[in-house]
C-alpha cells in the first residue's frame, strides 16, 4: 500500500480511538467546584437522570416498607420496577456524556435491584434482602460522592 494510504488509515484509526475514548470513557465531566466530577448535560437529560434517581429512592422506600411488614411480594414488585428493564429508555446521546465509571455503577445498581427481586421471590428471606439492599445502597452513596449533574445549554 502507498505511504499516503497508511497515513490516512493511521489518522482514521486515531480519530476513531479519540471518539471512543471521549464518548465511551470520559463522557462530558469536568472537575466541579465541590470536588466532585460535574457531568455536563442539557436540562432535558439532567431531568431524565434525576427522574430515574427519584424512582430509585421510591423503590428503596417501598422495599424497606415491604421488609418491615414482611410483604415480600411488594419488595419484588418495587425492585423489579428499577431493574435493568427500566434502563432501556436512555438515549445514546446521553450515554455518550456519562463517564464509563458512572455508566458501570448505574448498570450495576439496576442489576443489583434485579438480583434482589429474584432472591426475594425465590428465597423469601428478609434478612438476606436487607443485606442486599445495604450492599446496593453503597452504589448510591459511592456515585453521589463522586459525581454531580449540571445543566448546560446545548450548543
Ligand atoms: C451512577 C451514579 C449514581 C447512582 C448509582 C445513584 N445515583 Fe442518585 N444521583 C446521581 C447524581 C450525579 C445525582 C445528582 C447530584 C447532584 O447534582 O448534586 C443524583 C441525584 C439523586 C437524587 C436527587 C433527585 C432530584 O430530583 O434532585 C436522588 C433522590 C437520588 N439520586 C437517589 C439515588 C438512590 C436511592 C440511588 C441508589 C439506589 C442512587 N441515587 C444511585 C448519581 C447516582
């Protein structure tokens, strides 16, 4: 192959690498003034993520209520509602703005709710569920310690 072709190929591969790194790995996070990474979203995207967060909190409330009343059926329903299936509506453009670690923590949290639901259904053991919930809440706390969401005007 000609030298120029190799040159063009190299630049192309490099370009693809940069795009993958930028959108798959880094996202659009900047160091925030409170020491956390501030993820820059447009206000619609921020509202979407925050709505998902409120659904998380509601699920946690319903799970603890279910445990306190020993109604494992309610626990299962509440946890399933925020399982992986709930994640499907997230647009690709938003995904590209989230840092890899954030995406991983988010996915893992949905997965842990699914796992909690499955175990609650199959084992019906409140102590086990409570342990899983406490483990899962570490994800919430960990992510909140590391990231904030700021709304910026989209270009
Ligand atoms: C992958 C990261 C991540 C995970 C996991 C996560 N959160 Fe959040 N959450 C955030 C960020 C970022 C914000 C915005 C915080 C800010 O801007 O100061 C937020 C905001 C919230 C809010 C405020 C919502 C509003 O309307 O303002 C609630 C409530 C919340 N999270 C609950 C939870 C609960 C409960 C869990 C665990 C079951 C959880 N979150 C897991 C990242 C996460």
